[in-house]
């Protein structure tokens, strides 16, 4: 995205305005409020410098219109005899963010990357013979962290985040010898053995994160906690003995972890004068999300990276795509569990990227959602049935630790990025995309022995048969099928990536993240084979660079101008497999100064990732009054929201300070709900809990036009008449600075920067005055 050039006089005025904020008595907090993303939590009493990275629409400032986030892994350092992928190999000019994987939770509950020593790739290792990987001698640490800071000086627009956790280090950590220590990690740091919140552990961790960011120069932290769900046996089997007894308290503790991190990062941001980001890697499986209540941590996050991959893999026998964009109504795993034929599910398949994106859209604007792309394969061998392997079956016997049953994961030359357990290869069909490209072209690859393969003596390690590429346009999923070996490898390539780019742009999403940078490919003429490169990343960035800006508003409707302090909370979720149907209680607390009479109407949105059959079990009146999508989701969900109308019983009032509850029932997990309105006494209000964007005077500005044209509406939404113009009238002689509001010609206006004598309404959309609407 091309950045707008501010005229020199306006730029000087903006700088002057920032300098005189204190002198004029206008708060710095009011100035930065104009940059706060819609729905992002405000830490009380802290002037958070949102404008450090966000513009006045609450949109992240980047070199591209959409995010391109690459995970850089610390273990591809080359000192183990395998090909190296170092910081100098990163295509810095084709990325907006880099996530370093991984740090972990240490035994003292502090974030850590291990002891600094010459063998520590993060802080101690050096590569003196590699051109471009020379250390920056001005820094007190070496390793990847040194090089990240060195290259960031050349590419200051690229933000770097430390990612904490991951599959192997959520419930423990890898020590300096590479041995796994089952310390409890996130599970015990956040949650005590009695399922209460471990407040001391969380505070220790959050304080250490702030110190870590300051020490190593990162722009934020990405929490990759796999997984704070109540579903039994979720996450790494090596963690089950610690995680399973704590399932009842994990989500409650997860919320406290995110709130604490947000508040401590905000305080550090205000002190340091630079904004620190908080993001998460979130699961995409409907099964895992069912045990994460309604994912009520949105308000604390800058954005969510959806792990919309590993949707099928050799942990079970169902052969399918790693990261399909859409459902096709034929998912073998969902058919096995009778999902399509269960009427309450509405024919919705939930193992695809589109379903996951719509799930998260229920609680946050599209621009704070990034879908995940895999730069690696998943695969099986000895596949039976299906069409060229797709939706076939592969039952295995050599299962990873903790699994009694599993699929028959591909091995040998079909599994070069393999893990080792108890000295044995774990079959998973895991390969970088550059190796998959070589298999497709019948090239064995000169690098096989560096990954422990022995083609001369082991038949599994030899190139045999033909790997034919196949593609399903409904799923948006490519794969390789070796009919001789009955091997199925799910891939990601140029065609599927192009369609996913279109999807991100068309739906207003924030962008993509991918795992991992070392899996990308390029053709190497000198080697005569595909090897590590940046083909996919370059295509992503070049496609997004000039795309339309992402969506910054949560509501697809015009929200009321006035707000009411009424709080809504979903509580009482049953745990694990007992949570079907999903039947929490919606607790409504009136924190306002006016009594809500019987018949008060409450409306809210919930995502189309769940069918339009929400009901109540408390004798209230509830109806789904509009739906952006109904029926199965083959080929994708057509819109974002269902709109619900809920009425307080006529005999019940809700006085200031009082609470009441209504039990809801729905059948697939939802995030949110969001975009609440309360209608009483002929007026309709938004609610303060939704944290809508504010003007300096404190009025919501979240007014967007509905984007869906497929809604079937059975009732109309009542909105508040425009309020009177409370802001002072514009004065040509007055000096205004960023955040000041005025009224002029029956509209409210907000200054974006310093100005004097520029009449509101006479400048274009890029001018100093932002039109807040009629008043």
C-alpha cells in the first residue's frame, strides 16, 4: 500500500500539535484514542501510544495493505549437518512481520530461550563463514537475535515478535542438550492444580516478557499455547498428564494471562514510547474451539493468527487436505462422526479455513484475523479407497507416544522433515514444499542424506513411482498421489495460494501467516533442483501490496451513536465432551443509571460458523431475525453473522446494579457474541463493553455499511436519531490538534493533526478533518 504523503506545512503542524498537547490541557490519551483498533481493550489509566503503529482508522501501518507474517524457526541453524536457513536468507522486503519460534516458559515461569552459550542458536551461535550472517558487534548478544536486529535496521517497517510455546514447548521445554523437560509450561504457569488461576505465575511470566522484549528488541509477543481447551487429550500427548487434570481451569486462566499481558505491555508501551504487540496462534478445529468457551480474549489481542492447517494428518486414518480453504461436503472424518447428517449442525463442515475465519469473525473485525498457510506437507502411505487417495483411509500401527490408534503416516523419502521418538522415525509425511516440488518432477534431491536418509540401503528412502499432482477446486487443495506406493501428500502451491489471496482480499481479512519460512521454494539452476527460496512469499506480498485496505470495523451494520453500560457474559460452559449441545448462560448486568423495563430488546450478532438455530431455555423470547448464510457450507459461508433478538420478560425489570441470566443453546462453537444493542424507552444504544472506537468526546464512531447482500431479514433494527451537536462550533481562528472535535454545518468533525483555518467539509478524505457523521 502506498503511504500518503502529508504536505510539509501540515506535517510541521502535526508535530507542533503533538508538542503542545500538554500545554493546551488536551490529553495524550485522547490523541491516541483515534488510533485504537475497534474493540481493543483500554488499560485503565495508561496513555497507550496506539498511533505508534496504527493510523487514525485503527489500521496497522505496514508496507503492504495486508499482513504477510512468516515464522522463522531457530533450529534450522545448519550446525546439525542439515541445510541452514538463517536470518540473511529471509526475504525481508516481502514480509510485514517475522515471528521467531520458539521461546518457552522456563521452570521459574519466566520466558526463556535457554542458557546463553556458543551452541544457543538464539543468543550465542555464530556463522563466521556465511556471507551476510556476520554479527553486529554493537549488540551484547549473538545468534539469530543479533541478526534479526541487524537486518531490522535495514528494514524498519518489518515488525519482529517472539513466539512462545508451540507443539513441543507448550507443556514443557527443550533444555540446552535438546532433551524435553516436562515442567508444565503454560499449563502449570497459568493454572494451579486445583484449577484456580495461578496469578503469581502469570504475573511473573508477563513481567519477564516485558523485560525480554526490551532486552532483545522485539516489537511484541506471540503466544502459541497449544491448547487451553477443556477437551480431554488435546494438544501434545506428552503433556496430557499435566494438562488433563487442569482442563476445567485452562480457559479462565488463559483469559487472565491475556489480560495481564495486555496491561503490562501497555504500561511498558507508555513508558518506552513504542507500542508492544500481543498476538496469538489460535486453533482452527471446531473440536478444540468447542472447549475454549467463546474465545473471550479478543479484546486483548492486536490480531489472531489462525493455525488453519493440520486439519488432517496421520494422527488418524482419514486421508484429507492439510489446509483446505472450503468444505466440500465429503470430509471423511466428518462423515465418520455423522456431522453432515446431524440436523442440528445444519450440514456445516468445520475442518476448513473458511469455517475458522468465520468463527473468529464472530468476535473481532476481519482485519484482525490472519489465516494460516502451510509451507510443508502432510501425508499417508498404504492408502486405500478415495479418489487418487483423497478421502481414503490409511490405518497405522507404529503410533507416536500417547496415541493408541493412528494413521499410517508416510515415511522415508516422503517424510524428510521427520521427528524422532525413542530412536524411531515418526511417520507424518512432513516435507518442505521445495522437496514436494522435486518429488513432483521426479527429482530425488541432493540433500536426502543430510536429513538421515540412506537411499542405497533403505528402499523407503529411494525415489520410486510417480508423484502426480491433483487439485480440487471446491476444496482449494492440491496434493501429490503416488499410485505405486499409495502415498498421498497434501501440499500448498501457487494455484491454491492465489485463490487464498483473493479470499483474504474479498473478505476484508488482515492477511496471512505461514509456517515456516524455510519451507518456501525456488528453482536452483546450479543444483538442478528446487531448494529453499521465496516464491510463495513473494507472490503473497506482491499481491497484497496494492490491495484494498483491510476491514477495521466489527459490525456490518450502522451501530447506535449512544452507548449504555450494560455488560454481557457467557458463563457456565460444561467441560469437554459434556458440552454438547453448547448451553451456557448469558448473564446480563445493568451497570447503567437507568432501569431496563420488561420487554427491553437486546440484539447481538453471532457467526455463521454455527447454524441459525440458537435457542433459549429460560422462558424468554429469542429469535434469529436475520442470517447472512443458511444451509451447508460447501464452497464457503456466504456471509458473517446471524442477528438475534432477545427480550427481557414483560414481568421482569433490571434495575441499576442488578443481573439476570438466560440459558442459550447452540450446536457448533461460536466466538463473540458481538455488536450488542439495547432498545428501551424508544431509544437504541450500543454497549460500552464492545469497546467501540471513540472520538475525543467519548462517542462511538463504529458506523459501517452492511457488506452482505444475502441476508434474509424478518425484523428491522432500530437505531438512535442523530444526537445534538455537543461539540463546540468550529472557529476559523482557533488552533486545533489531533483528537479535537468540533461541530460545523450539522456534522461532528475530528481533527487528525494540527490545523488552523481549514474549514471542515472543504478538505477531501485525506484532509485534516474526519467526518463523524450528522449531529
